[in-house]
C-alpha cells in the first residue's frame, strides 16, 4: 500500500537529505532517494518534514510560486509576497535543497511574486529541521524543480495570458538514458505592478501635542522575470555519479511613482504639504552553479560532496521631482540609487552508514561564506542636470560572513518506536564595516544545536510523533548597517549593528491517520524565542518616520494545526487545514510594560471536482487572522481563487483561473503606541483572470492521470 510506511518500523529510515529526485524510477545503482507516502503528486511524510505535490494546483499552471505557496498548509503569503511559516517570517527558502540568494533580502518578496510556479512540482515544509540542516531560520521551505524521470525524452511547452496583458511563456524538457540524464527549463513572465498605499499617522509634535500626517504612495509599472535552468547527472560506474546544475534568473521592474504627504497640527491646520513624482526601477540578477559527487560503498553506505557558487546583484533607482507647497513653495530633483552584490560559497560533505540492525549513522561537515557589498548614493539639485551628492544620503557598507559546521545524526528503531537524534556544532565569524564612517563591528561565536525526532506506530492507520529542534535566525546584512538611509521625504531606515540573532527552541507533537483516500493530521506546536528582531517605527519629526530594528526580550508562540483530506464523492475531493495560533511578546526592552498576547485563527481549503474525465474544476481559499507585532498588529487578509481545466487530449490541456475573486487581499499594518499611532494599507492588483495552454510530449509508458491539488488523498475521481 502507498501508506506502508505507517505500518512498519521504517518510519524514519529515509535519508533526511532534502529531496533530490532520482534519475529513473527503476534505477537503483547510485544513492536512490527512498520516498515514503504517496506519489509525487500527493503527500509525503518523513521524520522531519512534509512534502506536498503542487502540480495539480491550477494556480500553479498560471501563477507565481507565491500563489502556489498560499495553498500549502503551515504557510501564508501576504499581498507583497512575504511568506511566513505558522506566523513566523524568519523562514529559509531553498531550491532543490540548496540555499538561494534570490530569496534573501530586499527582493525576496518580489521574487516569490514573479517566479513562475510551473517550474516546480513539490514543496517541502520542514517545521522542526534535524541537526543535519544548518540552523538558520525558524524552518525550511524547499522548492523542488521538475526533473526528467522516465526513460527517454520528455518535455512541456506552456503559455498563459491574463488580465492587464499579463503573460507567461516557458518550456521544460529532459532526457534520461539510464547512465545520463538532463533536465532544463526556461521561461519569461510579465506582471504589471500596481501598488496603492495610503497611510495615516498621529504622533506628538515638538510641544507634546498630537499632530497628524496623511501619506499616499502610488506605483504603476511593469515587471518581467526571466529564468533558465539546466542540470545533468552522469554515472561513471554502478556506484559513482557526478552532477552539475546551473541556474540563472533576472527580474526587472520599472514604474512611475507618485507620493503625497500632508501634515497637520493638533488644530487641524496644514503645516506641511509636498508631492513627489517620478520613476523607479529595480533589477535583480541571480546566478548559481552546483557541482555534486556521490559514491556508494559496500553495505549501502555512501558519500556525497557538493560545491555551490552563487552571485546576486540588485540595482534600485528612484528619480523624482519633489514639489513642496508648504511651508514654503519650492521644488528640487532627486536621484536615489542603491547597488548591492552578494557572493556565496558553500561546501558540503555527507556520509551515511546504515547498519544491519536497521540503525543509521549520518555525519557531515559544511562551510558557508558570504561577501556582501552595498553602495547607497543620494543626489539632489534644482534641475536634473545639476544634481550633487548629499553626504548624509551616501554611504558604502560591507558585510563578510564565514560559518563552518559539523553534525551527526543517529537513527534507531525499537519495535514500534523509532528515534532520530542529532547534534550540530556551528561556528560563526561576522565582520561588519561601515566604509563611509569608518565604523567596524563584529561577531564571533560557537553554538551547539541539538535535535530529536520520535515516531511511534499505534496501528496500521495511526502514528504519533514528537520533535524538538534548536534554531537561530540572523538578520539580513542591510539590517546591521548603522548608517541612516534615505527612502523618501517621509521615510528613512537605519540598521542596528548590535542586533543579536534570534534563538529559538521548537517543539512539536503530532497525530496522523491515513486510510485509503482519507488523511487526518493534528499538530500541537510551541516555539520559545529570545532576542527576536522586530521592526520599530519612530516619528522623528517633520513628518518623517524612522524604521529601525531592535531585539525583543522574548516571544512565545504555539498553536494547533489541523489538516484533513479525503473524498466526499468519487468525483469530489476536499483538502482543508486550519490553525489556531497563540502569540505572546515581552517588549520590555522597547519601553513597553507587561506582556502582550493574542489568539489568531487561520485556514485554507480546496474543493476539487472532476466533472467529466476531461473537465476539472477547483476552488481554493485561505484566510489569515490578525497577527500581533511588537508595536501593534497586522490585520486579517485572505484570498479566493477559482480554476477550470479541460483536457483536449492526453498531451494538450486548457486552463482558466481567477485570482483574488473577492478582492480581500489588502495588507494592513497598525502601530499603536503612546507616542505613535499609524495605519498603513497596501493594495496590489492581484485580482486577475488567466487562460493557459499546456502541451506535453515524449516520455515512455502511459501518462499518469492529472491529480487535483492533493495533500494525500489521491487524485479526484480515482
């Protein structure tokens, strides 16, 4: 049976290595990745993760990977593309088991919103990673690319057109001969960018009376994403495999911006009024190459080596004319430029040694290095041709990071009980240089990160598990830059070089039931965090808002997550999940008294209806409840998406989807402190309709039936 792993003591015997699909389904010569659970379109559950097939989600066929992640349990994605794992945004995003610079820093949210989802077939969610993984982030999201599996050649050509002239075009293909395999894809995506952001602030003026500021920002532009990937694997002999993968993507966003700020005193009289009109552009390029070597030895032990090199460049420019009406009529021009480069190197070595008793030992070592350079340039003048540099706006900054680590995990079965325990040692050396001011800061430490996973089989259908993991999360380099960076007339930001990394202990207890197409999962989780970095907003006068980072004293969070999946009728299936989330913040170090806590509800669901063998309808929705922040809250938001697919032949299909049907996606953040009250609303043109065509060719054997978006219950109408 497909859920055989629930009935035998091999629950934790699959290697904890992040999923890397094998070359061919029948090949067993080189380090085969054992898959537990369902086929690639369903749910896989292993010791420390759950893996969801997304190829049957109709939003995957036409939308971005951010759209697809909204339909994955435990995850939420707001209108700007910011992803959270059970309410925690400090999550690490990987691609095929490798960290990716495109999902770090300023452009991370935009990358999620623009990267086509149809390049990926699965999403792994790792809420309590074992010691095998580097301890960075509250958890891990691993995006698994589509790869060639069947012998021979295969490929897909796809195209999508939607509202406001949105479009996606791409092709993917692969070849597998047994000893040699190749897979690759390329795509282009156009996505118009429209943001409307009204904001109101009430703060104390210089004499302690409340003053009000109303700020509006509108952006209308065009976004393009270009992606390409190629991967080859070659078996030197029956026990040795080498591989190479190269990825590249480029995101370009250009647009027109308009801003207006109106400042009033306590009596309501206008004291400040300005308009800012101009254009902005953002370009982000990312390229990575990964080389791998795998060797299998006697007794099924194996050695894996990998080397990854990656570079991410970001250029952001804003050219505007500022027209001040009050207090004195005036006008000037600005040109604000930002350029950053992140170079990364990662070396990894893993050795797995299984024993005849069924136990397994895994040891490994890794070295990560990051070099980050940033340059900020501010120009201002009475005319576009006479701009001069502003010392207070211009600075250079460098961040160097070196982190070697080593780990060991040991797995052993004791009848119905299976234990996976691990320990990681991680050293960190950070050098921060504010080149313009000459300031220099550093951090150097060695930490220990234990993990423990227990699984117990109750019977053929039921399983319980316990898990513990210690994690850490380091801030992005820009958050450590002490120089005050100009954003616009109403906003500045400043990093904090003394910012400490977040330290977190994560605990989970889960029960799961699986029988035929029915799957239930209940998970209790608790996270105890300290030194939590958080955004702090301060009104520094003159209608200017300063955003900085500070460490909270501590934060405790927990909740209950429920997942259910099954069939209502032979043609109608459901997938639902819900989350009750409790959050407590001790912000005493930020000047607050006492602790603040709240209870939040969230959920998502999908109905899949196989009307006929060729016609499939899907409705998906999710809702995210209010979330507590250090100085206020984030208000609830949600999405409702609809989809229809008609299959003309086994190789050609038409897909029609509608996103944000009810237009419930605006993102609202509220700050409520004695000194400042702020409400900022962000609206994005998410509502859209798409029509897409997909043609699949090649491959040997009968093509499998398309599933619905499946969390473990099998394809609809099966």
